[in-house]
């Protein structure tokens, strides 16, 4: 079954989501709503959001292997699929050593988790993983429908597509902030993700592979500008669409600022205008 994701996805956390906001995201033209952070294994909010919409796909970005039991997640997948066939995609991630005391053998642990999902009947074609480095990207290529990386640049998208090859989903998430003042935008970004995530080893190592230095990882203008599309809506839209030009199938918009929903609506309108022009 083909996953209908659309060009744009909206990334929001549980405290930012209601049935009404999901419906508004759908009306704005987003194809997918991504439930960020580490949702619990029962995925009750996913079902609530699907109930509140008619065509929107909902995905997890991502279920965390350390906190969400694979058997419970699989049962949740089947419950949701029975109620809303074809409208749910399961995003899975390995988490970070800075957060989980039990973090060890990330590759083998993720392989084992995928094995348990498969044994419980979750189709590989409805699963994506949060993959950054080449080894995890090859796992995404070989065992799932593709990858949903975050804190990445269009150059990472280009390299990821070369590893995944054609036919696999590449669904990068990118931060967006409608703020014409560059200094103000950088200040906002440094005090929230992505700035607060630069010390996380998985992200830092990936950014080093892309050519960023330890000085950049303190939050340089160069790196913040690469990770956050900021400016007026048209500028933000153009920068997000660079992922499409680099090989992405879909671009996840992670809004920054005081009103995430307003940012998402402005970005969607601007992207549609840029495409039409």
C-alpha cells in the first residue's frame, strides 16, 4: 500500500496538538501530521488526530525503542490501521545516549526492535526510521519504507538519497521560523531546538560528517542558518524546498516561535505560492 504523505508535513508535540489544530493543519494543505518526541506505545493521540481529520496521514516522529514496548506498539498499529486504513505511518527511533541510561548497541537494538514489529505483523512498508549516518540509512533502505531524519540540511538529504537509492522514502524535518530579523531568529533558535540539541552526540557527529566544526557546534551563525529556515514566509518556503531539490519526497516543517500553528499556516501558504510561481 502506498503511503500518501504529500509534499509537506507538520511536526508538532503533544502539548501543541488538539483535534481542532489537526483539522486546521489538514485544511492548510499539509499531507501529514507528525507527532514529535516520544509518544507512548498506546498511540492514543494518533487515533484521536485521525478521528478529527478526513484525509490527513498521521505519523510518529518517533516512537522510542527504549520507552515504547514493541508488542504494544504493534497492537496499536493494527488497531489504528483497522480504524483508519492507510493513514498511519510508524516512525521509530533509537533515542540518544544523553537521555537513556540503558542506551547501548544502537544498531543492533534497532534491528531487534524491527524484528519484533515484523513478527507482530507490522508491514515494513508502513515503517520508517530516524536515520542519520550511513549505517542507519542502509538499515532504513533494507528493512523499512525509508527514513525520517531531523536536524539535517539539504546536503544531508542529497547524501541520504544516494544511499537509499530510488523508491525509498526520504522525509527530512527542517526547522522554520517566520522572522525577518536574522539576529532575532538566531537567538530564538539557539534557545530551543535546534540550538539545544547541538550537544547531542548523534546530531553532532552527523553535522561533523557534513563539514561543520566544533566551533560551529557551539551555535555558529553558519550552522544555525543551515538548520533553521528563517526570514519572511517566501524565503522560508524557498529554503525548505531545497530539500525537495536535493532528493526528498516530503519535507517536515518543525515550527519555532510563540505560535507554532500560525507558523505552519504561513509556511504552507508560501510554499504553495512558490510552487505556483
